[in-house]
């Protein structure tokens, strides 16, 4: 048992500065790792497959050390999900896309594949199948239960996902999610693609986190090449990531309140979000800062008056945000909806290693910027807000606190932005090297893994959205709440469909 | 001649409510948008929406029955008649002998009944959710409304709306009454719930799981939807007119008044509608929607106030 924990020995600095060593493990060690996950002595950071086998990224919560285990296979692997529930959906996705079967898995239904991929090992040679086989939803039995199917097409303009409620009157007895409608085959598209195209794809995995994704992907490429990025580029990346976080958190705070029909917050938060986006557009030339981060640095430097523009933005947000927070805190009708709704227990959040505001609102104080530090955050001062009440209100407050922290971070970045180049060319070669990237997006920690192929291409790549470990918790958080409160809970989680469906 | 004039004025009233109803909805939306610092759609937008819907094809579910097709017209007819019975700019109109408060409650109740049935007719889960929520609210709102009606009728000695308005308006008038204050609060609460406004329901929501009225009519399209939207607008107008004619009756023309009084009545009526719409918009912008299960508590307040108002009048006619 001890030896498997010893495999998880990479510090954050090791992961970020050098290619990650492949640690091929046998059946015994793989199962031992799965059992360790089941006992909560390690956390699952990601479970995915490549042509060579199945990979598992682990973290020890005590020491913060990382490890990457590979189980070489071309057909099946021992199920991790039978010991650790959070691994079940990744395993189902592996089977859908790679055809590797998790032996002994409790759930063998397809996940991302709706019967239309027709893909099995080796992946990437897909012919679409047009018929759609039935999907067995989990049963719920009892007196006077009824089912409410919602989606994948919704009344509002949101991403596609199906929710199957089993309810007794208004009370939700069971919620089951059905995702995969936004599957784009990012994995297959990455395979053999040039690195520039890979960065583009990564930046489009989940549009609202385009900066964080591109950064995580770039980190992975840079680590695989063992290169260091110019300092100024790191700081600019930090600036972009914080602007993205600000925009998304401001949008979310308003949108959650809007789901309780409190349109005033929505309108005013919308104005603030728009200001952030316009500032980003003025400074970097793109509202969402898409394609600004690339392996080696950033695509363009700050505009000459960029720092002043961002400073103005900070002043503007500071001047108005306080009043909005007071409005939220002084509206009993709104607090009545958010307090105590959709409670997620700290125990579950820890077991699923939920990142982002979902985890931090339920007592898991992990933030990749602090827990697995990377530049420039290792040189910046900021707090990681954490609460343990785990309801919608807590998730709003975590966002509010993070907006304040982001404002402070942007200020620090502007104050001490180093001079110098913003881009360094990637070294040649590196074929066969693997790199891991871990970046805190606004939803939580995004993991990127790539293997460099010949002539500067990507042999394989994988991007793990934080939503993988948040979606299942939404099912738990809604239990016992009423159906009409689901939109509120869902919006407070705000998981990504596109990032999850890959 | 008097008969012809009477019918003409009655006809004018019927057309007036029909013509004004979408405008009131447009006004409320516009003011709300302004409060949110958006320009908002023009006030005439609901008229355009109705025209657009009238021109559109009706899409029917395969298993929709005759009830589903008939309901929009039933609901529209009931709402229109009910709205036309409320004195807007003049009392003592040709049909005012039918304008009984209880009849108005009954007309609205039957419209709701058919809409709830139609919501369940196609068998989608949203229609069922909407219908069950609507009936849950109605089981509280209707008795509250009736008790308010009783309180008013005890003061005025009649359930006929036209007479009630004349008695309350005076001369000699009834002065300030505790029971009337309670009736006002109760009626406002019921009006908000009946019209599916925030905090009970959100007419602008895109979240199918939180809808009440919108969930019931989710399957409707084309001219059917136009009828239902128009009926909803008429209902909003009805409640604003009802509150206006009972509690701010100034300016309403009486039977036999000269045309100038009628014109003045129409002018003040428009003003009252605009003020009512503005008040609704401000109220809606300042409050969040309440939990579904809190609505009965909220309507319980209306029920209690209606009951207290009625009881007080039994204690003393002067209260």
C-alpha cells in the first residue's frame, strides 16, 4: 500500500518544469491506487486513455504531491470506479471513445456516446451511426413517483444536456444527468495535429474558459519540452486569466440571481461583465482573449495604454461591486431562495475532489494557484476563500470573494509587470515526451496532458474539465430539494457541458 | 335613443379593454427594462407579437383533443367578458346588471379550469407541473378573492360592481374604513398571484422548471397562443381596473353623465392604468421570486385579511 503512495511524489515544480515521467504500473499497483482512492487517501485528478493504455493523475491532499500512473493495455483495465465513484463517468467515456473496458465497473452504460459514434479501438476512424439506442435511466421506485424529462433542448439558450427527474410531487427523489450532446471529438482532433492547431482546439474546448484551457495546454507543451517561458508572458497570462475569472464570476453572480427572478442583479452584473470584456477587447484585441496564450508565451503584448485601461476598469468595478453585494445581502426575498438550497456536503466534495467554487463552498480549500503553484501566482499575494455551508448562497459568496481577490491580483500584476519579451520559440524535438498542465480556471482546476509526437506535432492529448467532478455532485445536491429550485442549483454549479463532453 | 347610447358606451368599453390590454403589458415590460437600465422593447411590441402569432401556423401535438383546441377561445372569451364587466371609465353601463363581482370571479375561475385541463391534455410533464402548481395557487387565491368581495359587498350592500363603485365613490361615500384597507391589500396580493407576476411566477422566465402559467401553455402556438396571451393581458388589465375602480374611483363617469364626463373618465382611466403598470413594474424589479411552497403562505395573508375584513364588518358596520 505504501509503495503506491510513494509513486505520487512529484512536486508542483517538477510537473511544471520538466516532462512528466511515465510510470507504467501492473494490475496490483493499479488496484492498490484505486483502493487508495476509495479510502480518500489520494484524490483523483483525472482518468483518461491513450493508445498505450489508461492514465490516472493522482494527488495526495496532505502533501500536495502529484503522480501519473499508466496502465498499459489495448483492451481492458481494472475498474477504478468500483472503488471510487468519481471515476465511473471517466471510465464510461474511455469505453465510448477508446473501447477499453473497465473490468468490474458497476455501470457499463455508455456515457458520451449516444450510439452514434460507432467508434471502437483504435479510435479516430468514426462513421456516424444514425439510429439512437435507448438509454437505461436508473430506476426509482415508490408510491406516486413521476418522471420529468428536461432537455437536451431547453427553453432558454443554454448548452444541451438532458436531466431526468424522478419526483414525488415537487420534491426531487432522484436526478440523473445525461450528457455528451456537445461531443466534438477534441481527442481525435488533437491526435497528430500541429501544436499551433492543438492550442486552438484547446482554447475552444469550453468557450468561457478559453484562457484557462489555452494556458493549461501551453503549460503541458512547455513542460514536455522542459522550457521556461519569459517572465512577462507569465504575468500577462495571469492578467488574462484573472480578467476571464472576473468576467465569468460577475456574469454568474447575476445569472444565479436572475434564476430567482431577481433581474436587477442580473442587469447590473451584466453591465460589469460587459465592461471587463470590453476592456479585454481594448487591451488584447479579443473580448474573450481567445488564442492569446500559446506555447512559449502570449500572442501579443499589452497595448501601450493597456495598463491604464485595466486600472480604470478596476476602479469602475470596485466603485459599483460593493453596492451590488450589499443589494444581494439586503434582499431577504433573494436570500430566502439561496440560503439552504442545494446543499452539498463537505464529505462528498472532498471525495469527488471537486474544484473551484463548488469545492470551496463545501470546505475543500483547494485552488491550483495555491495548491500546485505556477507562475506568476507563486509570486503574488492572494487568499483562497473557503466556506463549509455548501449551499447556493455559499457558492455565490465564494464567487464574490474571488472577484475581490481577482481585483487585488490584477492590481498586483499591473504594479509589478516585468519588462522583456513575451514569447520564446519552442525547442525542436521532444518526440515522445509527456507534459502535464494544471491551471485554475474560473470553474476549477483544468488538467491538460499531452504527448509530443514527431516533427512538432501532438501524438495524443487530453483536457480534463473541472466539471467532470462537479456534475455528479449536482445530482447529490438537488436531492430533497424541489424541482423549481433546480435551475438555481444548476446555475450555482454552472458546470461546463462543452468542456465535459469534449 | 338612450338604449342605443347605452349599447354604444358598453361597446366602447369592450373595445377599449381589448385595445388597451396588450399596451398595459408592453408598458410594464418597458418600465421594467428601464429600471434594469435597458432600453427595452417598445410599448407596442405586444401588439406586434399578437399579430405575428395570429399569422403563424398552429402546431398541434398528435394526441391533442378538442379540448386543447377549444380552450384558447374559451379562455379568451371568459377573460374578455370579465374584463368588460369591470367599470373602467363609467358606471351604470348597459350590462352592469350582470357585472356581479361573484360572476367575475366565476368567469376567471372557469377560464383557469379549462386552461389547467388543456395543460394536462397533451400529457407532457411540464403541462402537468404547471397545472398542478396553478391549481395549488388557485385553491388559496379564489377563496381570498371571494372573501374580499364579501367585505366590499357588506360595505356597499351589493355584490354588483357598478353599485359598489357608486356607493364607495359617493356621495355620500363611505369614508376610510379598516375593512376596505384590508380588502385593498388582499386584492393586490391576489392580483399579483392571479396574473403570475413576481414573486409568485415570472412571466419573463426561460426556465421551464420554474414556470407556472407558462408551463401550462408551453404546448400552444400560433393563434392559440395569441388568444392565451391576449387573455392573460386582459386579466392583468381587469385586476388593475378593478383595484382602480374600487379604491381610486375618482373620475369615473356615472349613468347619464354628459359626454365630457365620459371623456374625462377615459382620461383618468388611462392615467390610473399607467400608474398601476408603473407600480407593478417597480414592485417586480425589487423582489425575487419566492419558493413554490411559500406561495400558499403568501396567499394565506390575503385570505386572512379578506376574512378579517368581513368579520370586522359583522362586529361593526362602521369599521
